[in-house]
């Protein structure tokens, strides 16, 4: 476009930053709020992990009971519990191997 004017050589490139002075008490309050939010987030993560872990342990125990100790369980139910148990155990092994490989 011939109507554009190139000012690269005339006006030097600069940098514009906008900062606000933060009062020490405001900073302290902001950091305290951020710390509390981080603690709450960590507690939520731990609670979700604990609930999922508890569910996983219960599923493994139920599957092991149906496969090893329950004699009145139908063969169809035993196959289902074996499949679930195999999936849980293979997922656990994959998770542990992935953590070992990822840690290197």
C-alpha cells in the first residue's frame, strides 16, 4: 500500500510498562489471600486423591473376594471381576513405571 508511512527509522522503538506502587499492607494482605487459596486448592486435591484411592482399594478388594473366596458367584461375574482387576492392576503398573521413567 503506497499510503502507509514507515516511521521505523524516525521513531526509536521503546518499551512501555505500567506498574502500580503497592502499599506494604496491601501486599501482605494479597500474599496472605494467595497463600490461603493455595492451601485450599492443595486440600481439595488431596481430598479428591484420597477418595479415588479409597474407591480403587475397595474395587480391588471386592474383585479379589469374588475371584478367590466367593463360591456362589456365577462364572460371568468372575470374568467381569477378573477384567476389572486386570485393568486396575495394569493401570497401577503403568502409573508406577511412568513415574520412574518421568523422574529421570
